[in-house]
């Protein structure tokens, strides 16, 4: 070989080695999370501060490493091709040998070996590479960003500002590929996809709506608040003032029990607003992932959700957000509820979602209401609030009794339906007459 050929070989070797180092650094940086980088800063590791800056905004740095790696690979390939062109005389040798050589070098020397080393020694490599890569990003970053912009212009459809190399779509594809290769279970894949979708979900989609909120008036006694908590199954209950749009606080069952234990007389002498905690509000348009971070920082387990007009839209708990990731949390004793179960003659246990027309057919009656469709909706309309276990409603001579709630939200699933006694019917008629009279006078 001539001196010129030895120089070309040295240049090609140097490009391959540098490309391998860049690949190893890229693999290591992708394996170190932001939380791990923060821990390294806390531990006082050298170069951890620069690594944290890279971890906080990885896209530009990974784009730079990709640009640099491709540049070095192309330079090595062209140099090897030129070297073989001078060494061989026939065309097929000049074409075949460079392809086979760079194929082996790219797959083994640039694909397998450096990536394996980068993942095996992720922290050490990332700490060492963060500084040089940050400097290279400062110099080469505008050039790689310019190429991304040109690529977005030439690509049909909407492009990615930071480039497609570190996009969420690529991560989703890697997760699907991991499941296909039996590296993770199907449930794990769904959970990871749920995490990606968390930022695209707003609080309005996961909250407990206003119509299903259980609340206590501020002038109720502590004994009444405990009774409501025990009957509803909730340990944190909003406290309202004039109406449900006037949420003034959150009463915690443990605070009330502690107060009643230390001072038994307080259960009738003190009101719910004396022990309530300040409420936390959030708009119904807030992304769920942002809400989760805020609840973790403020250590809040429940927030009051308000709509665009400032009214109460509902409430959201940290369990509601958790269900978006892990799926619905169902009690192990929950069974599928039959629409209708006859307990005795003229006495039925019906599903809370049973249509009111079907309820009327059980007693040879015709129920027709334009405002509600289900049994639970009918009870809520008659009570003017969310039914809780033990709530009783008499409608058209039929007594409806809400049974024990089920599931994490303690929602009413079944209702006992039977013909009411004559005294109950008379009381119902008197109540309706008084209501209509009051409306006429107002």
C-alpha cells in the first residue's frame, strides 16, 4: 500500500472510532433519566450538572449526536470506497468490497458493540459525554436544526419541530416491538401507552361530575358529617356554603373522628366548617399529567374542578388520575348486577341504571319523565342531590331505597323497589302539594 492509502485507512479508522464513541454516548444518554441525573447531582458526581442540563432538554443534544454520527459514518464509507477504488481494478470489486466491509463495520462496530457498552456503563459514559456533547450542540446545533427544518418542508404533512428522532411515536413503536418480542406483557404495554396519553387527557374527562358529588353543608354538625361519610363511604367530603358552586373547604373524616374522640361534646356543638381544610381548585381544561404533578407537590388528594364560568364542574382525586394509567380499580367482591331480581311478591332489587319505563312495568305503571332516564336519576331528581346508601324516595306510590355503594367511588349499583305504604303515599302527596304552593307564591 502507498503512503496515500495508509492515510486514507487511518482517516476511515478514526471516523469509525469517533462514530462508535458518539453512538455509545447517545445510547448512554438515552438510558439516563432526568430523575437519575438529579440524583447524581445530589451525590456530587463530576459532570452531573451538565448531564442534568442535557436530561432536561434531550432532543437538541440527541439530534446533534445523530447528525455527528451520520457525518462520521458517511465520511468513513466514502473514504473506504475511495481506498478500494485505488486498490482494485475491476468495477465489481470496487463496488462489492466497500459495501461488505462497511456493512460489517456499521452493524458490529457502530450498531452492536458501542450501544451495548453505553447501556452497560450508562452513568459513567453519560457523565463523561455530557460536557463535550453540550459544546458540540452549541456549535452544530443550528446546522442540525436547519436540516430538520428543510426536512419538514420537504416532507408531506406537519413535521416535528425537534425532529422525529426522539419523538413520542418512536417510543410507542419501541414499546410495541418490545411486546411483540415478549420482553414486556400486553398489560405493561397498555400501561406505558396510558402514560403517553396522560398529557393529552384533560381533567374534565376523568373527574367525578357535579351531579355525582357528595357534599355537606357548612352548618351541619360533626355528627351529621360523620354519618354522611359512613353512609357514602368517602373520607374526604367537600363543604359547601350557599350552594354546590360555593365550595368553601374539604372536611376529612380522620380530622372529625379525632376531634370527636378528644371532645365528645363537639359532635353536636361544632359544625363541619370548623374542621374543614382549604380547598384546591383547578380548571376542567388542565392536562391530567400537570394536575398529577401539582397534587404530588401540594400533597392534595382531592381538587375541586371549576368550569370556564367559575362554577363547580366536579371534583377529581388522585385515584381518578391513577385509573387513567392502571385501568379501572374494582373491588374484588364486585359482581355484575342483574337488571331485575325479584325478592318477594311486589318487591324487587333493580339496577340503578335500569330505565324508569322498565321500573314502571314491574308495577303495571307508566313512568314517563323527560328529565331523567334511570332509576338513580329519578332518585337524584326527587332528592335534589346525589343519593347515598339508605336514601329513600317515594314516587307514584313506589318506594325506592338506595342500597350499599360499590367500587372505589362507592356508586349506588342497586335499588330496592316496592309499593309504598299508604302513609308514605300521603306524605309524598303532601310534600308535592307544598312544593307546588311554594312555587306559586314565589
